[in-house]
C-alpha cells in the first residue's frame, strides 16, 4: 500500500522531500532532503550585508535569524527609540536614529528589512525608494492603510516593484511548498475546499499569513469574502493598535471555498490545515509538526514536518531566497501583499454589514463606511 502511494506521488517526475522508505510499514521522512537555508559554506564567508529599520521584538527576532544564516551579516540598524539603539550598539552594530542617516550608509548593503509596525511601512518604503537601489523586504502586513498601499502600487515602476518583497514566509517553507507539489500529483486530485483552524489569532497579524499562502497554493484570488469579526482586544503593542479575532469564508474564482477560524473561543494559537480534494485529503498540523495524506481507497500516510517553522527558520528561508535569486520563485510581491490588504478591508466591510458576502474592492473609497484600520 505504501508503494502505491509513493507511485502516485512520484509519477509526475518531480522529487519530493519525503519520498523514501526503509522497509514496508516504515515509510518515513528523509530528513537529509532538507538543506538548511544559507548562502555560503560557513558563517565566516560573509558576502551579503543587511540593514534593518526597527529593532523591536520582530526586528530582534529577524536579527537573530540573520546571525545564524551563513553568508549574511547585519551592517546597520535604524530606530528612534534610545533603548533599542542601545540594544543594537551592545551587539556592536552601527545604529542610527533617522532614515536619512540610515540611507547614507546603504551603499554596500544588499537588502534592507522594514521591521516596524504596519502603519509606518509605506512611508518608510517610499523614502527608501528615493535613496536606495537594492532589495527591500517588508514585514507583513504590507501596511494598515489600504489607501496608501493602492496609491503606491499604482505608481511603482516595474524595476521598483521587482525589488520589493513582503515577509509572508509560509510560501517559502519546505512543508507548505511540498503540499503544493502533492496537490499537483495524482495522489489526491484538485482542491475542493480548505479549512484553516488558526486558534486564538488575529486577522491581520496571523491569519493574513494563510491568506497569502492560498494565493501561492491556488494561484487564484477570492471573488468574494464573508466575515464575522469580534471586537478588538487590547493589543500588546499599544492602545493605538487594533486587530480582530473571528472567522471568515473566501469564495475563489476557481470554485474553491476556504474557511478561516481565528476566533477567541480558542485559548491559544494552534494551526491546523485540512485540504479536501477531489480524490482524498491532506491534513497539516503546523504546531505538532506532521502531515497526513489520505488518498481515496488507501490508508492515510503520515510523516513528520521537514522543518519547524519558527521565526528564525522562516526569516532565513525568505532572506536566502531573496538574496540567492534575481527573481525568487516564491516571492510575495508588492501586488500580492496589496491584495491581502484589500481582503482584510473586505472582511471588515462584510462584518460591519452583518456578515454578507462582499466582492473585493480595488479602491479605499469603496469602503466609505469604515475608517482606516489600526492593526500593528
């Protein structure tokens, strides 16, 4: 039976990370198939320099990932908070408190990462585009302002758009990339519906990761969304920020339906993904770390995750992909990320109108009944 599953998964001619068997009944992941993210043979072979704007919790987590990524090194930090500047200098980093000074030091920098909170992303990006010609990675979500996101998207040149990336990391991770390849194989057939059980997470900060992943997985956009959102809770990043729990359903042009449960009834974030296909199913427990494949008429096959998707490993995958390729295959583009912002706004619009299905709007003016959102 295991041999039959293996043939289903391999007869497309593509290699899968987990295709190996030690003996009948012992069908396991080949961990050696997963190469750690890196750009050089050792961390001593430094050839790519990085600058980071924002040295709060996320900026420090990104820095930690970079320090363990062979072939890269952080050159400079920018932050307006004196304590965060002090933290950076304690790590022997060049640290400045304004963007103008930061940009002056970017001549030999290969990548700038914007790791501030969402409301400042577009403003920082716009200034960087005027004085820096390298690649730019923006922490997700793209911005909390749909108006700013759409306006910049419309005036970006092809060259500018091509060097901007957004840190939606799910599309870079080995397990979730593998799911896409399994879907392409005859093992389970085309997707009919998907259920994301996010746990106690927020729409913009957590669920948007999986909204973007569906863009990568389906190569399609939702035609309509339907959402019920709860009142925002106090945000740990400050009273000026709001993000919502709740649930939503997306209706894709291809006919696929996707449901997201990120409601406050859950006590913790604990992500499971169930994909119902034409000839079977795929189940991925992201936090417990296993994937189950269930072709129709066969016993399900289970294998352990290839790599734990921590902040550290995720940022390493994203940065390595960006710096190793002129046009990364798995990139989340500015246009993709703008679409996610539109979808977030559509969810709020649907919720404020008693959960009716609404089409994705292209202009902030079409959401006249809602104010600019305040997610962090």
